[in-house]
C-alpha cells in the first residue's frame, strides 16, 4: 500500500505541503543565522563592544552569536518536552503560553 492508496492523492499532497513548510521554515531560520553572523562580523563589534581592543570586541560579538546558535535548540527541547507532558485538552493554551514565554 502506497501513500496514494485508498482513493486519492490527499496524503501525498499533505506530505508535500509539510515538506515545503519544513523547508521554508528551515530556510528562513538559516537565513536569519546568516544575517546575524554577517552583522556580528561586520557591525556588532564596533556598535556593541566599543573598546580599545578590536579583536576582543569581535570575539565578544561572535560569542553572542554562538550563545544564540546553541541556545535555540535547547529552548526548543525544553518547551517541546513541557508541551509533550501536558494533557491534550490543555495543549492549546500551553502552546500559546510557551510561544509568549519563548518570545520574551
């Protein structure tokens, strides 16, 4: 039995939509990281870390980029784990709260 068995192509279309949405989400996220990394290397060192040593300012700028790069998956695991433990009827409100807390 394939994906389209049973009278239609609905499952294949749904899988394509999910694949496209996943691709676009990942593309947007990596583009965001690319722009932030570019700004960290060109702008943020002088803007946020003005000091005598340019090398330390650049390293501090890259450190903030690194913290964000590694903290995002950790937050996703934490919030995903917390939402997975909730009862199904409370997940809708839980997702809203997790989104608001994650954005803060």
